[in-house]
C-alpha cells in the first residue's frame, strides 16, 4: 500500500536552505542583468546580454535545479501552460499585458519556440501574470485567467498581445469583446470569473512568486531555473533552451520526444495561439 511519510527534520531544513540559496542567487542575477540592460539604453529588450551566464560549476547548476523544482508547476491540464508536462525544459514567463516587450515576445519569439521546441516535446511554457502597470493590467490578467477557465487562455492571450493595448482598451467591455473574439463561449460566466475572488487569488499567487525571485521588469523568464530578462532575440532563447536540454539529458530528465499531444496546445477551432507583430517597451516594477 502506497503512502507518504514526513521527511526527517534535518532533511527538510537542508532542502529549504537550498531553495533559499537558489532564490538568493536568482535575485542577485536578475538584479545584475537589469543593471546591465539599464546601462545600455532604453531598448534593452533587444540586447543579447539579458541572459544570465551559463552554469559554470555544479553548485550553481544545483541552485538552478532547486529553483526550477520550486517554481515549475507542471500541472496536468494547466490552461496557462503549453507543452508536455514531462518536457525536459520549462520556460516560465512573467509578463504584463500592457508591456509592449511582452507583446513582442508573444508575437515574434513564442511562435518560433513552439514550432521548434514545444511541438518536439523539448519545451513547456508556463505563463505567470506579473502585473506592474496598475489596475488595467490586473483586470486584463484576471480576464485571461477567466478565459482559461473555458479553455481559451492562449487564444485570449494572443488577442490581447495582437497589438499594444493600454488604459481604456482594457476596460471590462473591451475585454469581454476580446473574449468573444477569442471563442469564449459563456460570456456571463467569463465576467463572473473575471471579477471573482478566485481570479484575484490566482493573480496574487503569480505575483508573489515573481516578487520572491526579485523580478523587477517584464518580460522576465526562468529556463529550468536560469534567469533571462527582456524580449531577447529568438537565438538567445534557443541557445539557453539548447543548453538546458543538454543538461537535462545528462541528468536523465524528461523524455524530450514529440508525438501525439507533444505540443500541449489547447484544442482549437482554427485560431492559432501564435500571433506576430512588433512592440516597443518594457518597464521596471515600481
């Protein structure tokens, strides 16, 4: 008969200490990356130095691994995720719907990553609502969560990022219209979910995880626990994902194989979750 036993006190203490050290490392790395980007001008979303340095020793790699274990969800049927639950690499995105660099990533980079890595079973993408631009962003985040309750998160997400939307463009009325265009079937339920306590709790959970990591701007990413800041060129993401996949393979983690269900894409009626376009800015949290 299977059962779960409580770990020994010393084991628990060591595990918590390791996770704490990993988070401290990531806070330091995120801060350093942001300092480098800020010193290089406003358009830091284009700079290729937003990636943290590759893990150069086993201690640093262990810290990344510990952080990955404490931040990845890999939940079955998670509407805010795409890709295999057992993918060897997980990319976590912290983003705000009024962040134009987040829109750039969504339109230009994410579709390429889905085609190259998600569909082959190598990558899973998990989205976190990390709102930094106030009430309009929070309303949009809750609306995206509500769309996810009806299996239309990625369609709604891509509608939001199809072009820059700020202020009144994110009113309840406009968000409801976007939900209709995204294929959300029950708009009354959508409104109820968007304004309910569960949506607020889900948003708070995502925000608190980002704040614990020291996330200060959007978009920010973790790739198997390794920080990456800004809407970097696709080749930067590819390099980090390839390295993470190689490490995971050496550690014997993940299947890394495609096949039926490898993409993790929600079933659709023809609307692809992969827009294209351009955007312009990403601002730090206040």
